[in-house]
């Protein structure tokens, strides 16, 4: 059981800089925190594959800790590799979402074993006035091979932890309610970036995953300090003893946070830890 408490960290927009890198200052602060008896938990919309290299950079394989992946639908113990919690969508739920999404001009991405599956691996979206190869970005960031399937709904015969859609921010803002409407009472759906909208099983979020695994990890909500920047971080900031929004966080998250630190490009995590924890 950890002595001091738990640091729960979102990844993109929080732990990583805008260049998707773990900076030296933040890395050193988090390793020092672990030496002093703090447990680290990485909590992200990313799959386990996409969290592992950052966990190893932070020496979590030596210190322990956990990975909360797919926005909370799967939790893995970093040291043992044991799955502490998992709640995917059923096969029928996944198929229904994939069928419904054929009505929208979005890129759909699902994972299976070492593959990321999509309809057309060459599709891109427009972001910030530029062409963005989002499929290549996702597959490389999360260590997946790419595989094309023309009809994902017909292909899927396995439970899905997450269904990710990508499109221009303006398109998603205009259509996300229609995308989510048929599943409002059956599944969770949310933005994880302005160009990402995704689906998970009902009741799944980062806070729920943490609640399900707290006893096994030896941590309590009141001893948690959680850092985040986006809509999918709200539940864990609200449950933590101290919820911290990054300087680059959404206005919605800043309103529910206990503290607002510097941005992810200004080592916001390290700034807070150096002042209040280390």
C-alpha cells in the first residue's frame, strides 16, 4: 500500500506537451514523487499499448501503479500485468454503433489485438486549417498495425472497449448529438478532443474505473490528486481529494477543478508538485 497518496494523470494535453513528449522536468518530478511514496496512475482514452511506453519512462514498472485505458473500460496493474477491471461494450452494442455511424462523414477506428481497424487507412481530416493524418497518428502513437475493413459492423464479432470517431471539429460539433442519440441510455459517449468523439460501455468513465480498483491498488479518493484537461477528465477530478485542471484545459473543466495549474507546455504537473507535494 502506498504511504502518501495517488497521483492520477491524464496523458494528452496533460502529462505530454503539445509535441506529445514527456518533458524532463515533469518526468523528474513524477519519479521523485514515486520515490517519496506516491503511487502513479495513468488514465487516458488511449489503449493500454499507447500508455505503456510513458509508464516505462516514468519507471512505473519498478515502482508499481496502474494504467486506466479506453477512458476507464480497462485497468491494468503495471507491475504484474493483471487486468484489474474491464467492461467493454457487448458485440451487439458495438455492431449497432458501427452501423449507425455509416450515416455520418466520420473516420471510425476500433482496435483488435495488435491491429487498428478502419474503412480507409488513407483518409485524413482538416484541423487548424491543415490536413491531419489522424489514422497514421493514432496507429503510431499507440503501436498498432493498420488494417482496412470495408464494413466494420459486419466484421466485428468481439466486444469493443471503445469506438473512436474522428472528423473536423466543426463537423463533430454539428453532428455529435445525432451520433449519440440512439445510444443515450445504453452507452457512454463523449469528446476526448475537439476532433475526437467516442463511445464506451454504459457507466464507464475514469472515476468509475478508479472506484472499481481502489481497494486492489491500496488508494482512497481523498488521497488522490488528479490532473486533466478535457471533458473526459471531469469525473476523476470531481472524485479526487484535489482535482487540478491544466492551464490549457477546457473552461468546463476549470470550473469544476479545485486548482488550475500551468499548461502542459509549461510543465503544469511539475509546477504543482514542486510547490505542494515534493
